[in-house]
């Protein structure tokens, strides 16, 4: 989740938020302008505080019936629910038909996968925008394209900006180029900014994120530490360092930095999810469950977040032997509208069966999944992992050996896992064979699956030679 830490931590916003929340608690109305109420709606929405955001939007519309901010919030809820006709009807109530209306309509067009129509609407905004507002209008258009994952269009609009020295432009440009995979350009751009202003912690945070995306973990860690040295305990720096620590498997330290970050944003769902992930990797499933339950609480009705939460909390409950709770969460997962892959939920159910001693049920159900999916390579790999993690290593190996496209030169995934199975079974020659292919085709998977077999900090590119020299003597 992208967080505007600078704005939502400033004193003016915090005072407005407190005044509004005090009025809600007391039941006494408070007059605030539409922009201030929209900021409060955005804050609640960002924090997945759905009921509070809805209440603030309704209050804002009671004062300003045609205000675009709260209407846009409600339109997006309809978009999320794929109720685009209702979104269209609500958009028609926006008062400002010259600019604000066109922005809302453009979002609906993007939800309909019509970026060309949105592009035309934004051009119409530029025709009526005041000269001194042109850059802000362009940035609004670019932000909307970015939010709907039309990164090429976002970049096209960013290239129209005149004043390219503002934080808003620079941050969106960095995020857009990163999404387009232009990481080298991002680093060069940020290096120039840092050379000009080495005491701006936001630049160091952006640099850390870019370096992490480029698998430069040591550099990403240094950048996050520079950020925290320049401005101690700034939330972006804490989050950047926490993310690097997770990537480098330093889970205990990562938890500390996520918890420090949560002092600023106590409802941030992703941080609780990450903490849960860290605890699971530390085999502390009790605390993992507590973290995931907090994530579930703050996620509200956000199905994208709930999907991952339900899956992980089910596994954590299974690891503690609580199959009843694990299966209840798998049932919740299978009922989510955005989780159409029923076989994945069933795969988790099989995992729980095997881990909690229902071996026959687990094996029978895994076989049924393989048959139903036509032994697709995706599910052959997934089933093999379930077997392996439940100590059925020989079965995992045979399944992959006999049913996975290991001889296909276009296959990218899976070699790390069959290498792992070979290692545990003492099949050293096969281990070397698959390790070599895995390192060449998918070093990220290699590091995730096999890093515990090698010295801490070793790069995947060094794994093959290390094993050959040190294990095969």
C-alpha cells in the first residue's frame, strides 16, 4: 500500500482528524470543508477502515451533495464490486462537470478496460484547466492511470509535466518507472536527486525500494539506514528497512521494524501480514495467528487482502494442530468473490489433512486435484510442495520427475524444488543437475527454496560451485 506519510502525519491533518472523530463520538456536528473531509475519507480508506470511511463520505455528502471527493470514494466502491452501471449513475451527481466529473468518468472507463476513452477525458480536462493548475491536473491523470495499472499511460502523462522538481512528480515517476521495470533509470534519477539533497529521507526510501526491486539487497539496506540516520524513525525508512530484512531472512529484526512502523500507522494491514509471515518462518505460529487476526480485523471487506490472510492463517492454525480453525478459514477463502481457483483452496485443505494426521483423506484429495487439473504443471508443482512439506519426500520427487516438463527449455519454475527433493533423498548428481538449471533460469526461486542449504549471505549464482567444491569432495 502506498502511504502519503508526509501528509497524514502533518499537524494540520491530525488536528482535523481529531476534531472530526471527537464530533462523531460526541454526536455533535462539525463543519469542515469538502476537501478536509475528503482527506479524512482517503485516510480511513487507506487504512481499510471501511465503516469509518463510509460514514465520513455520507456526512460529507450531507453537507456538500455534489462534492467529487466523497462521490469518487463511493464510485470506487461500486467499481470494486463490479457494479459499473451504479458507478456511472452516481458519477452523474458530481457538481463540477468540467473537471471533477471527467476524472470520475475516466476511472469508470479504466474499470471497463477502456484506457483510450479515459485518455480522451483527461485531454478534455486539459482544455479547460487554468494555466497554473495544468501540472496538478496532469499528475492527477497520471495517478489515476497508475492506480488502475495502466503504467504506459501514466508515464505518457508524466512526460507532459512542466515542473519536474516537485516531490509529487518525482515520487510518481519513480513508482511508474519501477512498475515498468526501468529500475536502472530509477536509480540514476534518484542518485541525481540525492546528490542535490542528501538529507531528504524520502529520496533514500525511494532508492531503497528501487534497489530491493532490483535484488540489490545490501544497497537497499544501506539506503534505508541512511534514511533513518537523516530522519530517525521516519515511517518510510522503518518500512523500507523492514522489507529488506524480510528479503534477507532476518525475520526477528524485521518484526521490530514493522512494529515501529505500526506506531505511526496502527491499522496498516500489510504490516501485520508481513509480521505474521515472519513469525511463521520463525516457527512461532501462535504469534503468527495473532498478527494475521489483526490483519483480518483491519482489512475489513478488502477481498484482495483477505485472500492472503485467510490462506496464511489457515496454515498457521494447521501448524499448531488446530485443524478445525484451519478448515474454517479455508472455507472462508473459497467463498471470496475474488478467489475463483477452487483447486487452490482444496490444495490447502489437503495440506491440513496431511499435517493433522488424515493421511488417506489428504492423498485421495491430492490425486483428485491432479486429475481435475489434467496434471497441469502448476498443480504438479504445488502438490509436490504439499507432499514435501508433509515429509512425503519420495512421493514429491516421483511426482515431479514423472509429470513435470523438466526437459522443456522454456520451463522456468520448479527446478529449485526438485533440486531440494533430490538433496534430501541423497540424489547428489540430480541435485547438481537441477540446481544448475534453477540458478540459470530462476535465481529468485533458488534463493527462496534453497538458501538454508548454503552460508548466510551467499548469492544464488555461487550455489552451484559451492556445492560442487564443498559437498562433493
